[in-house]
C-alpha cells in the first residue's frame, strides 16, 4: 500500500501545482512555471529512479512552499519505507535553504530529527529537538520526541523534566507516566542499596498516582523488607484485588505478609478468588489446600473453578493432580498424562498478557509496552467464561 502511495505522490504533487497555477490564472494573477529540475525529479520518481530524483531535488536552487512541502512528504515516505539515508538527504537539504520560511524550516528540522531517531542516532535527534524547543517551534511534538529518546536511554530525571514541560505547555498532567518514572528511580536506588532514596522516590510516585499498581507493589515490598507486615499486607491486598495482572508480582510476599500477621491464608485467598477469573490466586489456593486438606479437596476446588472458567493454567494443575491420584499404573493414569501433556503444550504457547492499547502479546509482565511504549497498558488475558448448558429433562 505504501509503495502505491509513494508512486502516486508525485502525480498528486504535480496535479496540485497545475491546479494551483490554473486557479491563479483564473484570478488574473501572473504565475511562473515550475522549475524544470522539479518536474524532471517527479518524472524520475514515476520511473522508479528515486536516487536520480533526490539528486535533482537536492540541487534545486529555487524552493517555494509547494516544492518544499513535496520534499517533506517524500522524505517522510522514504522514512516509512525504511530508506532513512534518502529521507535524511532530502530533509537535510531543505534545512540548508536560506529562503525557507521559519515554519517550513521547523517542519524540516522535526522530520530530520525523526529520521535520526529512526536510524538510532539519538544524540543528533536530541540536538535537533532541543533546538526546536529553544526556538519555540513545533514545541509539543519536539518534547514528545525528547521524551521518547530519554526513555530509550533510561534517563528518568530528564523524562520527569520533559513531562513537567509538557504539562506546563498543554495543561495535561500525566500522573501514570510520572509515577512509573519515579518507580524506575526507586528500583535503581534499591539495586544500589540506597533505601532512603528508594523510599523517597516511592513516596513521590504515590503522590503522583496513588492507584498505580507498580507503586503499590514496590511500596509493599519495601514495607515487608522493613518489618512492616501489616502495611505490606494492606498494599498487597489492593494489588491482588485488582485482578490477575499484577498478582504474580506479589503472591509470595502476600502469603508471607498474611502469615506474619496471623491471617488465615486459605480463607483470605478464598475471599479474593470468590466468583472471579483469577488464575494465580486459584493456583496458590489449590497448593495450600493440597498441603493442608489433601489432593481431593484441591481437585474439588479446581473442578468448581473450571466449571465456570476456561482456564488452561488451572486445567494443567487439575490434570497434574488427577494423574497423581490415578496411581502408578493403568489406563486412567495414561489418559490423564496424555491430557496433561496437551494442556501443558497449549498453555506454553498461549500469551498471558496483552497491551490494551496496541494489542501486543507477551508471556511476561511489562510495565511499559515494548511495542507502543505506553506505560501501564499491559493486562492479563482473562479466561473466558464457560457457558452453562442447562440439563435436559428426561
């Protein structure tokens, strides 16, 4: 599709120029003909000789608004096609034109910065976007691009600076993103053993977005490590009650906090699971029930859950218990092991998480989507409810 658009673009540009000239003539205004090199360049594009076309466009001495906009459009199309060297040549040549208007030069600077960004030349892209911010041209788009660069470089203090600039410019706060930046700083501080700094960053993250699950996870882990089991349990409960997306991140710590506070682990997990599709907690609860009440009780729990939810992870656990309960020999055990192998194979190839914004799928939790780079948009793929078929009357 892009190739078709690429071929049609010069036709559209030439047609637009011709219609513009015709309209000016209709109004009685004298016009000048397009530069011959410009038209030859369009012919080269139609003949699928882009390098010859670029050479002509770069050498073109007369650049007006129409031809400049064509340069910009062609450069953008080259970038989308992955031909970044050609995009850079076109956009760089535009910037060198002294007769270019300030708004078109700003667009060319921004497009060249995007070219450099796509090519991984982050320092060159950063310099161009910073120049646009300094000149107060294309400011919001330039700040967004700088934010992307600093995220790639994991420069979280500068991400916070840019977020503050964007908030001042647009009036739109981004509490979720800001909270994640503080969380990144908190995790860096924890790895260095700087616990006071980590606590300070967590407090800032909580102040930015009190409902951010990542902040609650970190705050709970810090509280548990410092012996504040009651506060940790309160935070972990909020995370587990939110659903299965973040429960695996806190499950061992949640159980430890429950035990430290003298809570009934089975009863509490049962309350969190009741009536919900919550695979991590159901699996943890079944293990605890098996340890205390035996395999039969655990099988009953899993069977009741599977009667309502089509959950491969729980089915795998159910079949594993059935295979063990079948004894060492016999067809029953073999049949259970075959079914277990199928369930395990299917589950290993099934995504666990997806991005609610772009649809990216993964088997591990990402705080930032690797595809669309959005924060806090990864969620667990919930098991589908099983339609209850009413029993037929005899």
